[in-house]
C-alpha cells in the first residue's frame, strides 16, 4: 500500500523558529526566533485571528467580535514558550562534552542563590525528590514490567497466530494473502538490511518501549495508525515500489522513545498517535479529513466536535487552526469546558503549522479512507515541545517528557531484543500483521459491516 502522502517542501518562519533538525540531543537549539505579526497566524493581538485570509470581510468581522470569547487559559495567544526548547534539547557546555560534577554543583548553587527565600526550600528538596521518584519507578518496573528474557517473551506481546476468518476476511482471501507473502519484496529487503554501527539508539529504543509499554515501536508509527516512518528517504524495492526504511535514524529513535515513555498519555498509544498525526498535518497544511481520536470518537464533547470538524465534515476551505477554533466554539456554546487536549493541539499548531501554497492532494481516492502521514523527527520534536507548552496558572501542566523518560528508562541492557537479527524477526511478523490489517480495513470500507471502518486494527 502506498503512503498517499504528498510531502510539503515549505519550511516557513515557524519552522525556522523551532530550529533545524537535530541529530544529537545535547545541542542547544535555543528559543524560537521572533516572528513578524504580518506572517504570524497566532498573533498576540487576537488569539483566534482569522488565519484563513481568503474568508470575506464579513466573516472576519464576526471572528473579531467573538475573539474575546475565545480567550482562556487553554487557547491563549502567546507564542511558544522558548523555555520548552531549552528543556527539550538540554544545554551544551561551552567547552564541549558533558559537564563535570563540580560544574554541575556550581550551576546548582548559582541557581539556588538567585531564588527568592520562599522557593529555596523547594529547590533544596529537589535532588531528594528525584532520588525518591527514581527509586519508586525502579520498584514499580521490577514488580509490574518484568524483564523480557527471551524472544518467546516478545512473541507473547504479539497477537495470536490464529487468523480470524469471517464475512470480510475469508479463507480464500487468507490463502491468496499467504501466497503473496512468498514473493513480497519488502520482506526480502528487511531480511537483507543491516544496522549501521553508528546508530546506537535503535536497539535501546526497542528494548525500552517493548518492556515498559508492552508494544513494539512499529505498532506506534504504523500505517494502521495512519503513520509511517519518514525521517529518511524511502527504500526502493526490486518491483519499482518504495517503502519506509526499516532502520530508523538515531535521532528519530530517541525522540520516539521519549514520547512513548515520558508523555502524559501513559499507555494510550492511540492518543500519542493522534498528536503525531496532528503535527504532521499541521506541517503540510492539510485541508483533507484527518483521523483524530479514532478509537475514542464518542468520548467527550470536545472529542466529538473534533471528529466532526476534522473527520466527518471537513471543510477544505479552512485551515487546521480554523477548524480547531470552530470545534472550541462549539464546545463552549454547549456549556462544556475545554480539556487539556485542546491546549496540546493549540500548542502543536503554534509550533508546526505553516500555510502552504501547494496543498497536499490524494493520489488514490479509493485506496483508504484517510491517508498515511510520513512522520519526521521534527514532527516528534514538535509534539514533545507542545507538551512543555501546556500550562496551568503559568506553570507546566505536565512533567518534562525528557526527564520522565530518563527516570523510567534505566537498566534495559539485559532485555530482548538484543541484536538487529532479533529485531528483523519481529519486524517481519509485525509487517505481515500490518499488511493483513490494512487489507481488511480496505475491505471493511467497501462492504456493509457493523464494525467502525476508520479505527486502527
């Protein structure tokens, strides 16, 4: 199945503001650069400024009248917090390399001395709190997330080998599917692929995500979640088709590990996938239907409105920020409050959205209900920064994604998979299940069945 994604080449001022793509985590990218008001769809002057300049003057007047209603703590008009970038990237020592213990103590002492008296007690207890948190995390993981000691332990995390035969997926289709696997060029490509020695984060990513979340990395960045790896060039197969590279870049692995282990969504990988899709769609100014909250589309009033505006009745004349604005207004008009997910989406818009003159188009309207988004390292970084930008009373609403990941992701060296050969075995099994699931989903969209056709398998 092709990705159906038209990549946007536009990198506007907001993309420049977040800095270039990074390959190392210790690079200090700094805060976002100033953005001129005439190009900023999120101007300080009006939180919900009409970013659809094509709208007529009358429509813009209505927006300006309702601008005051839109102001609240979840949709404020401020630019992305530059501190989130520093937290996201870390600081690089002037002399290069990691800071020594003496330098760390000096930095802590200097920062402590600058605090007002009422905050010094909190700062004094900081190291002890980190130590307690790490100790409790180790104890919890040891008790509830047992070590993966063999490939059999990893196989137990996969669906059973028994294929569900029914009205949609018949035995005849399964027989045909199995015959096709024998000549599948991507399976052969995975078999022959190698892991560069310089990529030191690929295997650790598998170890950490498999043990701590009990899922596999390709289960998160998966076409079944309308996502695929896109940080590096696609690989060309002998039959002339292209597929995502099965070996993900080191920086992409690090970003994904942080989000999976340290994000506020916990074990809910569908919610993480929703925000990643949203970041990718913002980057390309996608005006097509976007699959959001597909497993929870009957949830809160906000989720129902988002699904209505983005999935069921998508207006191609409205940008993503404008469609989200319409959803927020509908939620408020019904007397409900906006949840943190709205603030998260708003933060992603501020960081990632860039109006494009060449909008993405579907290459094959009949292939799938929604297209598959090609995820870049920058998309993952925007989601991580958006978490840091979620605030309550001016303070971060969530703990640092990076710091949380560091606390929980220690001691994985003894877990499986240990080698890339182990990973390839898992990749091939996951790919087969993924390919079958995509074909089943395609059939469900054209056959009269009761199951929801847009939900990932």
